[in-house]
């Protein structure tokens, strides 16, 4: 019988571990450590090297060091006026330096020390040139003198020493068997230690080399399991469907557009058409920076679906965007007799009933909407194509829910967030990818300025100038209302709107939009802005996603330091959507240098991929994707920015394996690992 990687021993509750009482188990629970296995997987975040005992004569004051010294004198504890006890101990090192050890409120610590005995003390070196001191130093144990001592992520009441000792207990039990699930060829090819060695060495490495190798193996394992899982998802989507289209000529549609498609758009349309001709459903990501023209590509796909007698659904993350899409698709597609419906949660009552009828009897060829499209009562006659816009806003499971409305429909997901290749392997490892890496001709680069609020009068003057020239302006604030502010000078949309309306922008038609106003009102305001009735729109980031108003030439972002770089790049993409020269003014009064340098990058490049990569480095993948809703397993050891090379290696290895053995028949333990990882993330493998 095949041995399963996690046998009973490791599945036990930490409560049963020798040395762990109820109190400590509760502390572990805070760190989400329930079983022995969880504890083994609680990897250290770094190490202290006690064997590298410093010479205090040379060590810089203020540094944490370990010192070997013999205790010479102990003074009895005395009480201070404040009621604290102080005990002083004097010790000398081999080189003859004297070290004063001060124990505050810790009489036992000094009582444990014997005169004439040598110890290693670890702590922050204090004092001056003449006198070296350490306050409440830690006594280093003999076993910690060998190798590196792990430092764990902790919670109050728990010390690294406690965790290390519990981990040691588990690892020294003969029942603790950590089985390998990676094939030998992979270990050899990538020079990885086996699993047992890696887990032992990540906790108690003898040297930095061992620690590095152990970490590398665990990072590989994590990324391999994740990419393998995504590939299995992709594999399982390759069912035979009868939704293969036969008429794949979109040229009439393409010629009807008011512009010439870019080469990238044409190439993407061809890639999509080739997928649609297959007897397995398309699973494709269309990735393109803001303004690269994804909507026209999507419309071409809808056109082909309709031509072949199939319905399409387009899901957008916000009502504003859904309404705008419906408008655009109508313009592009109604000339071909393609009927477009808009379904959002504000479509109610009779109107909703009628629309649902048209969807179920097939009269609606395209339904554009929000996640209302996946409500239970929406039934399609023959859904052949599903498109989700701004994919990163939806969880992977929502994507799947819409597809279930048809019988293996083709799916296209669109993302405007340029995602570094590393991350897209993980987020979209189950998709084929088309990239719009070319902007429509005639686009002018958006001039971006970084200023502080002493420029306010000037840039508000610039707002008036743009409006006088017949153009429109966005002003973005991080908060809706003042009450959310943390007592700082962060501008709220509501208050700023009031002052601008009455003072600086008096007489100009100005409106306020944010997430707290009703969606009907929002749609209304957006329409009026698009029609040019409203000249200046003050908002929060509700406008971040996809809004298209080519006449807008200026966007001002207040408290820019409060936004992520990718969000700012998205916001900037709201202007420069025509051949008019456009501007983006980032206002930040933070003196902080890193935040300045970060914002400065935006003034230097409008390459979304460079910005995304930088964002990823600074904020990590979780934040980068906007929320944790993406539904993918969290990475425990791997770091997207630092472990790029390992990711590519792991991805290649996973690819090779899945080609040889798509169902992992020969690798039951590996399969179990993958399933466990995806189960923990509550993500179906199908
Ligand atoms: P995004 O990729 O951000 O969704 P859109 O599809 O909204 O971009 O397109 C941005 C703007 O560019 C729209 O006004 C659209 O009509 C226009 N557009 C799209 N493709 C082209 C093209 N090939 N030439 C000129 N304008 C285009
Ligand atoms: Mg778009």
C-alpha cells in the first residue's frame, strides 16, 4: 500500500505533544497551529547564530550579540524606589573585557548563574567605551551553540525557544516520518534536498547553506504544488463540448469599427477564433494595459458566438462598468442584429422578468451585467461564450459559477492589471494568454506630475482651464467621509466636493460619486459625465475600473501615497483615451522618501508591467491583487518577487509531469498534496 505523506502521527493535535499544555495550545491556536504538522510547517523567519560568539571589545554598541563570559561576581538584588528589583552580575571574557549584566525584575535569572562558570549571553550590547552592559540577556543553551537557532513568528506569551523545543520533540519521535512526494528526477535535476531533510533543516540548520537549501526546497515544493494544481484544473477543463463554432470570419465586424484594429487586437481575435473552432471550451485570458482596447476584442468574440447561434454573457465588477459596457456593445453589435440586454441588481420587477424571459428564450444574444448574471433565476437558452472583465476583481469560483450556466461554454477573461509573468503563472496558470501589448495609434502619453499640496491653487486653476477648453476632469480622493480618516490631513471626497463646489470651482458643473451612493444614482451621474453635462467628477476609486470617457484630459489624485501603484496606474488610465494631450497630477505631501520614490516611478514610466513588478515587490501578491478574494491558496514560504527563478523551474517541472501523467496516477502522494492545498483555499479543482 502506498504510504500517505501525512500519517496519523503528524495529524495529532498539538495539545497531545509533550511540553504543550492547554495554555500553550491556546497560543498555538492563535497562530492557526492545530496539529503536529501545522507546527512543523510553522517555519522560522530567520536564525540567530550563537556559535558565532562575538568579542565585545570590537562589537558595536546597540547590536544584538552573543558573548562567552565567566561569571566573577554577583550582587544581591536591590529594590528601586519604583519597586523594581535590579540584580547586577559581573562577568569577564577570555580577552579580559568586563561585562556588566543587569537583570530587571528577574531575580531568578541571576540566582541560576554560578560564579566561576562560563556561559554564553545573548542580548543587546549597551554601555560606552569603558563599560559594556547587557540588560536581561538570554542564556544560550549548549544545544543552541551548535548551528543556527530558529526565530519564529510568534504571538505574545510564546517564545522562539518554546516553539523550537516543541518542534524538536516532534522531529525526534521515531514515528515522525516525513515522506517524499517529489520524484527523484526532479530532486536531482534541481538539486533539492529531500523533504525530510528540508523540514529538519529549515528548523535546525547547521549552517546558512543548509538553511538556504531547505528553504529553496520548500519554496519549490509550494510553487510546484500550486502550479501543478492550476494545470490540473486546466486539464480538467479540456472536456469535449459541442460548442465548436464553424463560422469564424469576423472581418465584416472588424471593418465596421470606427477605428483600425491594432496588430495586437487582430492577433488576439485570431487566437480567440482558433479556440472557438475547437471541440473543447476556450479558457483564455486577454491581458492588456488600460486603454489597449480589450472591449473591441471581446465584441468580436461575441459577434462570432452570435453568428454561430450562441448567446454570450459579459460580467463586469461594477454597475457603472456594466452599464457602460452595455452601451459600447450595443453600439458595436446592434448593427448586426445582435440584441444586447443589461442585467444588474438594480434591474427589478417587471423589467427584470422580461429580460429573464428574453435570456431564456434566446431573444437576448448578449447579456451584460454584474454578478447578478450568476443569480439562480437566470437561465440561458444556449450560452456559448462567457466573458469576465477586470478578472482580478472576481474570485476564481465566481468565474466558474458563470460558466456553469452553460454547457461547457467558451470563456474569456479580461484583465487590465498588467500582472507580472510570475504572478500570472499562479493566478492564471489554468488559462491560455493573449496579450495586447500595443496601444491604439495616436495615443499621447499622459504627462504625470508629482506635487505637494502647496500647488493646490495652481492645479485647481488648471482644472478650470481644462474645463474652459471643453474638456473634463476627474478628482480622486482616498476617502468618502472625514470620519474614516485617522485624524490626519487625508482629504475626503465629500468634504472636498463641498468646498470646491462653493469656492474654487464655483460655477462649474461638478458632481460627487462614491461607493456609498445608490447604484442608480451612480449610473445616472456617470451617464451625465459621459455626455459632457458634468465637467468635473469628484470621486473615490469607484472610477478606477474601466470607465471610458475620451473627453477627460486631467485627473488629479489627492493623497496619492495612500494608493497602490497599480491602482494609480489604473486611475491614470481614465485619461489619455483620445488624441487629446492629457495630464495626471499626483498630490502628496508626505515627506517620506520611499513613498516619494515610489510615486516618482509613475512620472517616469507608463509601462504597466514595470509598475506592476514594482508594486509586487513592495506590497506582496495578496495586496497586489486587491483583495484576498482571488480564491487561490496563500503562499506560505515563497515570495513572488524574490523566488522568480524557482517559480519558473517549478512551473516547468509541473508542466512536464502533467504532460506525462495528466491524472497523476503514478503519484498518489503528490495528488493528495495538491488536493489538500486547494481544499484549504476552498477552491474546487474542477
Ligand atoms: P480597455 O482595454 O482599457 O478596456 P477600451 O476597450 O475601453 O480599453 O478602449 C479604450 C478606448 O480606445 C475606447 O474609447 C475604444 O473605443 C478605443 N479603441 C479601441 N481600439 C482602438 C483602436 N484600434 N484604435 C483607436 N481607438 C481604439
Ligand atoms: Mg475595459
